[in-house]
C-alpha cells in the first residue's frame, strides 16, 4: 500500500505544470485572441450590414442579415463535416491555422468595397465572403483545440480545456464592446483626413 501511495504521489509531482507548458499556453493565447476577433467580427458584421449606405453600410434589413447568416451556417456545416478532416490531415493544424489567418486579412479588407455593389452581385459577394470568413474562423478554432489537446497528457486535458474555456470566455465577453466601439468610431470618421470612411472614397 505504501509503495502504491508513493508511486501515485511521484506521478502527481512529475506532472508538468500546465502554466509552464508553453505549447499549451501559446495555443490558448492564439485561441483567446482569435475568439476576441471573432466575437468583434460577429458584432460588427450585423451592425455594418444594417447601417445606411451613407455611413458605408449595406442598408440591409434584419431579415436580409438573417438569410445571410443562415446560408453561412449551412456552408460551415458542409465544410466542417466534409472538407475540414481531409484538409487537416494533409496540412496539419499549425500550418492550417497560419494559412487561414493569412487568408482572413485580405478577405476582411474586401468588405468595405461590397458597399459599392448592389443587387445580385452584392448578395453573391456578401454570402460568399461570409461563408469563407466563418469557415476560416471555425478552422482556426478547431485547429487550436487540437493543438491544446496534443500539448498535454490525456489525464491533464480536462484541466487544460478548463483553463482555455475560462480565458476564452473573458475575451469573448469584451468582444462585443470592442466591436461596437470600433464600428461607432469608424462611422464618425467619414470625412477624416487620416483613415477616412467610404463616403470620402
């Protein structure tokens, strides 16, 4: 009995401290920062779509935004079930996260130019961009989950995921406030000399 007790104590002491596990902490940091970005994007997208065109928005109704989000959700479901497993197996989670992060930058920069479109071209462009953006987002989130679980032993995964979820919740809580503040700030800068809005273009 003493030998068993000693071996269990030694195994507990021998476990790596999760906060000193850099692969885990780096994956959690990326996950938290991207969760903040994703929550801010979700907040900004709806507000931007229903904003008047004079402020650089699309003058969409709430029903139109709901249709776009429905199409986006279906596209994400198809991507996650059919395409993601094959892409992850071929590229790996680290490379896939890097590629999706790089692709997100030009995709997000294309959104203001959609306000110049109208009719079918606007609907097609907006739906395509929304599906791609959310597929890139869910790919990054899933890949960081995989990296977090691979960074620890199986008996530490519960604690590691608990730390990750707690940190992510804090970042997601401030996401809507950051997104709303950023949109309000941008709409007030329509005639600014530095980084003006779309009406100055």
